[in-house]
């Protein structure tokens, strides 16, 4: 069974911790952000990675492209500009069907 991972700052991650999510990565610097995202991309155990939207914007272009194209794990940006449309598109891309139609 694939796991859920959370990538954000400690404040963003707090609610996920309280909900019992185990794979939580606290990002404290941009260098650490790159290392964590690369590690999650390479993980065979993680199926979905929730990332704070502003962190997604801080990734180097090549890494951001890899995140956008990744099917497993599927990255979902949450925050100011992320939202239902992005989640809808990620699900459609991952399974090939638009569940909202």
C-alpha cells in the first residue's frame, strides 16, 4: 500500500501531524526543499505527495517539471493558488479519467 507524504514548513505540516500522517517532511531551507523533493520522487513507497504551493514555485525548473510529470508519486500543491482544479487534473492524469464529468 502506498503512503501519503507531506512537504511543507512546520506550521503547514502541523494539521497533518495531528491527523496521524507519518511521512511528514519539515522544510527549513531551499536546499533542504530540493533534497526532500528528490527523495520523495525516488521513493517507491509514496503514492501521493502534498506540497505547500509556495514551495513548488521555489523548485528549480527541471525539478518542478519532474514533479509536474510524475504520476507516482503524484504531487498535489495545496495553499494559496493550489486547489480543486489542480487536484482534478492530477487525478485525471494519474488514472486517465476525469472523475468530475
